[in-house]
C-alpha cells in the first residue's frame, strides 16, 4: 500500500491522504483531490507518472495543460508527489 498526504506535498492546511495499491492509484486520487479541493490545474496522471519534472517532455506536456509553464507551487507539488512515491528520473511506471 502506498500513500501520499497533502501535507507531504507542502499543503499544510489539508489532512487528505491518497492511498492505493500502486503509484498510479495514488496519483489518480491525488490529482482528483488537488483539482476539486484546491482548485489546482493538474496534468493527466500519466504525465506525472511517466515523465520527470526537469525532463523536456514533462515541460512540454505541462505547457499544453497550463497554456505556458505552471506556477512554482504546482511544479513543487508535482515534484514532491513524484519524490514521495519514489519515482526517479528516467523511471516510468
């Protein structure tokens, strides 16, 4: 079982925890929560799982979602989400 909380992502005012059998389930839950409860624009879960935040593909995918690059808070949340799930550079799920 894997889990990531909003607090893990730097959102200290929220006690939500996304849980799942694998990283994909956790990311799906967390993306839905971040969009619905924190009004954050998020890329598709596959983009988060399959690319690394400093990777050109990741930047390009985010640019399509955000019509330009995401704000710093969103980038940090995405980086922390990958870090908490131990998804390393070059590692696709």
